[in-house]
C-alpha cells in the first residue's frame, strides 16, 4: 500500500496533466468553429464548380472533348495523396487514417498495382516512411489557416505525373468532417476525372468567350486543385474537432483519477490514524 505522501505526489502529477489537457481542449475548441465553417463553406463551391464544368462540357463538340486529365488507361501505378495532421493527441483520428491508407495500398498491391504517395502532413509522411513505400513528395507545417499555395506543389506533382503517364490514377485520402464527434476517413478518386456527372445534364445556353474547350482545359487543373484544397480544409476541421474531444475526455479521466486517488489517500490516512490509536490504547493497557 503506498504512503500518503506518495499518493499526494501522484495526485499533484495528475492535476498538472489535467490542467494541460484542459488548456489544449480550449485551444482546439477556439480553432474548431472557424475550421468547421471553412470546411462547410467549401462544399457548395465544390458542387458549383462541378455544375459549371458540366455546363461547359455540354456545349463542347466531340472533337473538343479531350484532355490529358480525362485520359482513362489501364491502372498499373496509382498515386495517393494523404492529408493528415502534423501532430498527435487527436484520439483515434491518425490511426484511422493510417489504417485506411494501409488497406487501400494492400488492396491495390493484391491487384498488381504499384502505389506512390504524396504526403500533406507529418503523420502521413511518417506512416509511409515506416512502410518503406515510395514517397513522391511531402508538405508539412501547414497551419490551421491554409491557402492554395500550401497545396500547389502536391497538385503540380500529381497532375504532372498523370500527364507524363508516370501514374495512371490519382486518389486522395483524408478525414471527412461529419460533426464534432464524428470524422470519417475516406479515399476518393481524383484522376482521371469521372465524366459521368455530365450525363443527362441540360445545357443552359451560356455564351463562352473564349471557346468552351479552351475554358475547360484551363478549368480542369483548377478543379483538381480545389478538390485537394477542400480535402485539406475537411482534414483540418476533423483534426481540431478530434483534438478537442480527445483532450476533453482526457481531462475528465484525469479528474476522475484525482477523485479515486483522494479516496485511497483518505483511506490510507484513516488506517494510519486507527493504527496509531490502537498502539496508544495497547500501550496504556500494558502500563496498567
């Protein structure tokens, strides 16, 4: 049985940990709302851009409907962009993303498809390095207020590899923000761009200047860039939400542990007092 002094020391240690986790939870909560709003506001922009592309394609001739990013070929090499946090203390978020990435790579390798990765975030980079897999590029140190310039190198590498036929497909893995307590890791295809969304789409009769084909060729890379950027916004919102919940749970657990240790300390102290009283009573009885 530990002494009262040892238990007091343990209680102080847990209380200090509780103060740290509470501060981290408050910091994450202060960032969470802003990052969540950024992720949610980006979704209508993504949908509108897809609709605009469909409007343009619907007015293009068959001869104009060609672009390297629409080129579909047999998949021998896949490129995976992994969006992950730079730091931990996010509960099971990082491990869930890594598990999904590992399953994706394993499934591709079973089908004879090689996978090369681009990491946006330190945790994803470290995971790929731990598996000794090919890493085409890495971007770390992205803040919770990202800009398009932060993901431009990753997009350039991905598009360049596809246009040069070094890869036959591009995918992106990230944590999709559902709500404060739920973040869902997903893997979504980026290239080749699925043209099925133009089926049954009716043209609105826009007049384009320059030609629709020229606008479409400029818009396609921006579409890929926007998809990666929006995935990054979703990942940051998921990270801050997961960290806030994880640190709040850690604080609650620490407080519960302090209560349990306090009960143990009081019990030990009571047993010590009782033992001393018994010794005194015993000594008096022996003198008598």
